[in-house]
């Protein structure tokens, strides 16, 4: 069996954390969780995840700011980052991409499509 891929999940809503963590762990991923955007850069440096799932609305800093920090850092700029949010509106994709996100997943999501998106991003 190949080594597990690591995903950093930055999400403050406990039910979303449980759902995403359960789904991805079932698929064989190792999940590191944080509820605060300000910890994203340090956790990414420490764990070197293969992918970061980053909520847009966090209690401390916006996910867009955390994404900018990740993409501005030499140690983390190559890690793919996916925006995960329930508040996306038409035209938000352009803002997410400008902030450094590589893709966007809207909540609620279809589990099969969610896993396929994650698998595609991790194997790029």
C-alpha cells in the first residue's frame, strides 16, 4: 500500500470537520485539522501536506488571507489549496484564484464529487 497522503483541513465548524475528516480518512488520507486561519502557515510548514482545504469564513482571519500567506511563502507556495465555503457567489471564483486558491468546492457538496476533486488535486 502506498504511503498515506496528508491533507490540512482548516475549518471551524465541527460538523463539517467531522464529515470531511471521516470521508477523507475512509479514502486513506491522513488529516491534520485546525479551526483557525492564522495557524495555517505554521501547520503547513510543519506537516508538509499534499493538499490544504481552507474554509473562507474563519473566526480569526479570512481564508483568502491565509491562502495569500501560503502562496507568498517559499516553503508552502507549491502546496495546492482548495477554498471550501458555503458562501460562494457568482464571480467569487476569480477572487479565490486571485488570493492563491487552486480550486473551489461549494458546501454542501456531493461526497463522490468531493473525493474525486481531492484525488485529482493530490495526484497532480
